[in-house]
């Protein structure tokens, strides 16, 4: 076995030894989306009911309490139209905010993993990173209710507040970014549940949303900054002829940092 | 009233109409090419998925309410397709149509390439 991935010195971009950290592609987005749709409350004759959120359906041994929300990951697609070849590597330009919108820090980051690159740079070092590649994560968020009232209340909240008819933003705690998201469609999917006591109606509304994510092409590396730049001008009437030292326009000795006056008057 | 003098030559409008007709015909042919590619691609993908295999032959492209649609229309297959696409209590969603972005991109490219080949530039 050979190759980059077999290099014993290579370390994974993200350490998933502790998945409860919720850091890494899909881990961070799943966690942020669940947080985003959680906390809804609906009224009932027995008092307010907090709407639970699950990935896929609740396990059989859990008591299913309606209404509840399920999240299904549908797929990931590259967003080719947003793949650019220019990436401005300037640690001071990017601004990252907290969930409440206050500025947290400036700099570069590792997508879905960390709010910074984690590189210890010296004064003479900069950073080189290949452009992050934009991807679109497809999710289905389904609202399940037993009563028409709860179904309408939650559908109304989802269409006006949770997934409004305009691009909205979901905060991701893992890397302190805000991810653009859009509602693609809302599909009614009401059905009947047959039990021993008879059939019961189940109101279901499936919301399909897309959420942005960025993937690394390679790891960021520290590079030495160029501290000096020395430019010499030479004249040559024939570019195919080797340049002689005598063609050096400026034969005056000069030291770095001192301006050099070059006479560009064409010579006969 | 002064006599009006035509600014545009007599043959110009005829040529313009002929060009528009050609563009229309080429666009329709390109669209049909792209739709055929999309339909066949979806059928092949469906045939490889357990929940969609029986429904694959019923996937088609059609016009509805003035809009171009790809899917399964009417009958029991439509209901079964909806359950497969969006899932239910026993099965997770198997999003065949919602995950067809790559196929749609390839179908669009086929149509664009056809127009480029015939007319020398993309009209769509």
C-alpha cells in the first residue's frame, strides 16, 4: 500500500475519536440543523407540548409522542457554479460571528471542524490553502402530527419562521460559520396508521431544504513569506540571444532597499 | 402626410423569420434530446434501487399545466412513488428525483452541445 493516504505522518483532518464533539462534515451540519428546528412548542388541553426532534424515526422502544419532527439526510451534491479558482488567503479578512451575531474572530478556518486552521505560524510565515469547494447538503425535515390543529400550527411556523420563502442562515457551532440554506419544496404526505384499535390519521409535511457546506481539497500548510524582492532590468535587442552582463542597464552597485535610477533612453 | 420609406430591406424580415424558425426547430430537437437522456437516466437509476425497481418503467417526462414534469403520473404507481420518495414510518426516504441534479446537469449539457453543433452557438 502506498500513496499519500498511507503516509504514517499524515493525520486525519478531523479526529473523530469522540463523535460527540459533533465536528466534521455532516456531523456538524446534522447537529446544527437539529438545534435549528428544536424547541418548538404547541398548545394542548393538557398544557404545552415540546415538539421532539429525531434523526429518522424514533426507535420502537421509545414512546412516540406526537407531534414530533424527523430529519433525514438525502444526499450531497457539488455546487459547481460556485467553484472558483481564486481564493484570497488573508487571515485578517474573514470574519466569523457567534450565534448571536457578535464578532468572534477574524481569520481562516477548517470547514465543519474548527473556527481556525490550527497552524502555529511565526512572523515570517503565511498560510497557503487550496480553494474550499462548495457543496449542497440535501435534507428532508418531516413534521408528524396527530391533530389537524397541531399540523396547521407547525406548518405555519415552518413556512414563516423556520424555513421562510427566502434564503435563511443556520449557525454551525463547530466552525463558527453561518450556512446559507433554502427551502426547495414542501410536500403534504398525510397518511393513515393502522393499529389494533383501528386506523388513525397521521398528518405529515415533508420539507426539503438545501444547506451549504465546504470541503477541503487539501490541508493548509505554512509557507515562508518572501521578505525581499530584487529586480534587475537588462536590455537586449534580440530575445533569442543570451544576455550579457554588459547589457545590464544599471551597472552601478546598489544595495537592497536603495532606489536605482535606470536610464531607459533608447541607445543607437 | 409625407410618404413613409422602409428603413429595413424587404428581405431582412424574411431572413429574420427564417432564422427564428430554425432556432425554434433546433431548440425543440435539443430539448427532446435532453429529456430523453434524463428519462432514461432516471429509469436506470431507479432500476438499481430496491424500492424503485418496479416503478422504473413508469418514469416518464410529460407536460402538465404548461410545465415540463418528470415523474410518475396517475394510478397506484404515483402513490407508491410518493412513499418511496418521501418515506414513511417504516422506510426512510429514497430520494430518486430530488437527487437527480447531476443527471439534469448532464441532460442540459447534451441539449446545449446539440445546439452548439447545429447552430454554432448556444441559444438556450
